[in-house]
C-alpha cells in the first residue's frame, strides 16, 4: 500500500513555482482543492501538482486567463469522463454482440 504525499502551502508554491497569491486565486477559482480551511492549513496532494502544471501550461502557452483555465480544465475533465464512459459502453456492446 502506497503512502500519500502531501505538500504544505509553502512547499506547493515552491514546487510549482507560483507565488502564494496566485495559488490562493486558483484555489478560489476551484482549479485546486486542497485539504484545510486556511492557506496555513492547506495540504496539496500529488495529483494537484499535475493539475497546477497543466493549468500553468494553459495559462502561459495559450494565454488563457485564470477563469478561462478553470473552465478549460472542467471541460477537459468532462471529455475524459465521456471518453471513459464511451469505452465502457463499447465494451458492453461488444459482449452483447458476442452473446448473440
């Protein structure tokens, strides 16, 4: 069983190379959802590192503002969910056809 790794607010900011106020802003937008109530208590898991990096990439390379990044990430997540659901349905259909 693997142990989950969490980063404090300061560690997270340093790791993703973002200033604290920017991290607070993207938390407010819902891009990141750390555990804890206040920044001093926030704990970020490893998945949030990749989310933050993906958000930075969208912001920097495509020059999307942060609210736009939040929307883009939501839409990308929905696409991933739909792809997964589509794959499951295709597998069920293939089994159904095989049974005929």
